[in-house]
C-alpha cells in the first residue's frame, strides 16, 4: 500500500494569503504610527514562510512553489493596495500583472509537463 502525500495547494494558498495580509499590514502600520499592525506583519510573514516549507515538504518543486507564491502575492498585493489604500494602477502595471499571471500559468504547466504521472499497473 502506497501512501500519497497530502496536496501542497492548501498550504500554498494559505501562505500566499498570509504573505499578502502581512504586506498590507505593513502598509497600514504607516511606519510605527500604528504599531499594532506590526503584530500582523510578524505573524503573517512567519506563518507564510513556515507554510511555504510545508509546501516544499509535500513535494512541490522549489521553483514552482516560490514562483507561484511570489507572483500571486505581487498581484494580490497590488490589487488590494489599490482597493484598500487608493493606490493607482496604471496601464503598464495592469499589463505587468497580466504578464505575471501568464508566467505563473506557464511555470505550472511546465512543471506538469516535466513530471508526467506514473502509470499504474
């Protein structure tokens, strides 16, 4: 009987959410004018990095995991920065976000093509 590893996707998505929350909290802290936000920064970044290690332990290649984590984090942070803090997204930035999304999809598709599923006998 072969044990299968748990999916790496739930901890990866949670790691992304924590990283984005930490980054937005860093912005909300406005330096040290609102230091309570810094608690969310420390918890968010620490939790995100721990979960990223869980993702790697579950077998996702480091380049794929880090690429997805950082790229989706950049996209969500930019969009949420615009929504929450009124930061402007220009046309060039929007094109950049689209390029990041396409890049993440290509990395994920490339990782699947490089590791075809084993045939079961």
